[in-house]
């Protein structure tokens, strides 16, 4: 039932969401909380969801979906009223973010624009991802199905993740693969997503190096130069 307890909870959650925006967005550190509330679509979408989710939990018909739809039109962020979202979520920029009905998000999570927490079929029941605490999901990433993303993990931009992600790992690619950067994971919410490893490019580069080695070995066996199967247009065989 709606009451002062629900209002106090939503107010507390809003304060935490505003704090998350100030701490994780460098552009927000010099402006006030009221300005963030009035101008940040991600924060506005979260406030609307907190209200819609409270109404949904009490069994109020139609209104939660109406609130969610109005929020989607105004902010470009679509969050199903039934989705469970923890404290201090920050949705940076927000445009194009979609969070499905059975999605669950832990505390201190950061989502960048274009992120989808979606389903993979028409079956009822749990069909959307569970994202644990302190996870960062890069721009355009798609997390699909009832997968679990372990705490403190990072999902690279435009990755497509369809399998569980171990805690404290970094995932890139389509489909997503766990990787490490220089032997360790990137630290902090400001990880340099543009320079995460690309497992597909690395595999192609490795194959190209192996082909070059085989060409050289074959040339030594024949006692003559072997014409490379590729044009020499650069020092990097994988560069074409």
C-alpha cells in the first residue's frame, strides 16, 4: 500500500541517484542537484521508474505502465515498471536504454547510452539479465536472456552478451568474450572503452603471423622466395 514509507523510500533512492550522477559524470561535478534533476534524462527516467515500480508493487492497474510510457517519450529511456533496480544507478546520457520486465540491477551500477537488458524469447518467467553490484555497461551493449553479470564486471561498448559473466571480469565483442587488459582488468568507471582488446582482431592477427611464418619456412625448403598470398600494404599483416 502506498504511504509515507513508500514516499520516504523513493526520496532516499532519488538522493542516491543524484549522488551517483555527481560522482560518476565529470560534467555534473560543478552543478547543483536540482539542475541535474531538471536536465538529466537518465535521472528523470529513474525517478519515474521508482514511482512506477512502487505503484506496480501495490497492484495499481494501468498507471505504472502509463508513467513508464510517459517517461520513455520524454527521456528516451524505457524501463518496465516491474524491473528491479538497486540503489545509486547512473544512466549516462540515457538515450536508447531499454530495461526489460524481469531485469534485476544491483547497487552502484552504471549504464551508458543505448544499453539493452533484453529477453531472447516469448516464454514467461525470468527472461532478462541480472546485473550485480558495481557493474559498468558500455555504450550500445546488449545483454540478452536470463544471464548473470557478476559484480564489478565491465561490459565493453557494443558487446553482445548472451552467457554468464564471471565477477570482476571485462567482456568485449560479439558474442561477448571475457578479456584482460595488460594482465589486469581496467579500474574505475572511467575505463578507456575505446582501447579494450578485440578478440576477433587478435585472432586474425595471430593467423596472419602464422601464415607469414609458414611462407618463410616454405621459401627456405624450396630455396626460393615464396610469393605472399596477400599484398604488402602495411607492416601489420592484419591491417590489409
